[in-house]
């Protein structure tokens, strides 16, 4: 009597592959249907969530902003967007925050100061019109709004007015806080903060 060999025959393996292919196609169809259904829901609530995210992120970015070691890192802005050095909560390294107004919305991205790598953290689409303004009290006691900001000091307030494609308008006004001197060991040649932690930390 010969011992029985273990394993699958070629026919069994082919049958298993065919069954797996059929199940994969069925599963793919179900996933696609679920994604399309979710996209329909997202279209309805997406902008509400995006507004909340943009509002919260803008507040954190500007509240924890800093005055950088060089002119490249000072607050600068115009009617199409602004840049500021910041370290919002949850970020372990200094970041350059950039707000950009596009043809149909607002995009906010954070890039690592040392590497320049980053990601978009908030995107709001469906805009009919977006407007950026910068506020500063004047030496004469007056209050002034500007479309462009190029001063050595930051504005006191940033305002984003948004008119969406449905005719609804809303506004974000954010006080610019922080702006203390940036307190990291800084390499001016390469424009990066030096990491002073040891490999054991």
C-alpha cells in the first residue's frame, strides 16, 4: 500500500482560482456600489464637514504661528492666499502653512519646514467666489483691511469670505496669535531647524 500524497491536484487548484475570481468580481461590484452611495451622501454633507475642518485648521495654524528667522518665513499674503510659519497642536515639527484660493475653492496645506514635504489637510470646493482680507489697526486709531500683506509684522486678523454655487455665503475670521520668535536651532544656509535630539531619544 502506497502512502497518500498530500496537497492539491492541478484541477483542484484551478477550481479554487475560478471560485476566488468569481467572489472577487462580486465583491468589487458591492464595493463600487457602496462607494457610489457614499459619494452621493458626501456631496450633500461634504462642504459642511470641509467648512468645519477648514475653520478649525485655520484657527490652529494662525493661533500657533511664529515669526520666522528670515524674511522667507514671515507672514505673507495676497488676495490669492497666504503663507505662515506655524506649529499647530499634534505636529512635532515646524510647518509652513499655505492657504491657496483656486477657481472653485480653498486649499490649506502643511509642509515640513526641514524637508518641504507635506500634504493638503483641508480642501473646500464648490465656490462661486472666495475673498481673502487682512486686518490691522492703524497708528491713527483707524481700522484697515488690506488685499495684500507684506509687512514685517503679521496682520491682526485674517478673513475668508466664501460664496458657494448655491448662493450661500459664510465667513471665517481668525485672530493671528503667537508670532513669537521661533525658538529652534536654525540652519540659515539650508533653511531648516536642526534636530538636537540624540538617536536614543
